[in-house]
C-alpha cells in the first residue's frame, strides 16, 4: 500500500529556477529517502534522511523532514534540463527487513 | 558504488509462456532483495521480499504461484512470471539491500520491461 504522497504531482519550471517537491506520509518512520527515475529507467537514490534529522544537503539538493507533520520536502536549486525526471519519496519503518513504501511520484519538467 | 543489474532489460513473450528475470548484485552481497512492478506513469508497487536461502514474502494480492521468486545466492535473485498474460505487461524492478552502517540502503536495478502479446 502507498504511504508517501507527493505534491505537486507535476511541476514545470524554467532552467535555473528552484524546484520544491513535498511528500507526506502516515505512519512513524525510521528514515525517508528520495529517488529519481528517468523515463523507462531504474531508480537512482538521491538522499536519505533519518527520523532524528531535520535537514540534509547533497550538492544542489536540500531535504527537510518534519516528523511532527509527517512531511518532507526536496529542494533542487538552480535546476537544469537534466533534472527532468520523476521523483519519488519512500519511507522505511526500520529494521533489517524493512521495506520501502513509495509515494506516487512527481513529474518534474525543466524547460531549457 | 553498489551496482545491481537486471537481465534481460526487455522481453516480449506470448501469452501463456513463462519468463524469467534475473537480478544480480555485482559488487556486494545482498542479504535481502525486493521485486517491484511499475505501470506507466505510476509508482512502484512492492511485490515480494526475498532473503537468501528462504522463501519469499509476498505482498497482499500478489499471486505467489504466478510470480515465482528464487533467491539462490547472496548475489542472485530471479523472478519467473508463469503463464504470462497481457495484464502482466509491466516494468519490473528489483532492488538489493546490503546493511551499511545500519541504514540498510537499497540499490535498484535498471528494470525489465515485459510485454506479453
């Protein structure tokens, strides 16, 4: 069953602008991860944030996590046409056999 | 970095036949592997979780007799779609997990597109 719910479902921006994507979830988690998927391809892991962390950076990516609101945001700064892809958040409840539950995904289009 | 491969990358088969998809972790030992399916413009739906040497755990609604999973070694898991039908046409993605510093990151394969005619 789906847990993460991203919004917006589709986002179109101009190259150079920032893109903000949000994800909400319903149950307690151990960590939340963001993935990118180019059309017809596998998933690329972008960043993982643990439940005891509030913010994390990786290059042009900034992820925040608010466990009280059960939400996370992914910010891509200075977007590039190559950032065009689908983005998914996924939550894990923890433990060795913990499985990821994916949200529906956000389609990001960056216009050159 | 950790690499997961899938073979084949795409396959077309006739209705009623069986298809086997392989998932390999190339440079690490995967204690757990996961199989997902993804319909166009939709999210990934977990089908089953497999641990090396034991039976797979299937998600609710996934027919275990139709989607046979074998995790024979720490680097190989296979998914066999038996008696395939057109509605089984989908993008199948595997992922492998290697416990790393307790975060249990998953590494995804590139996916296999199955088309059943």
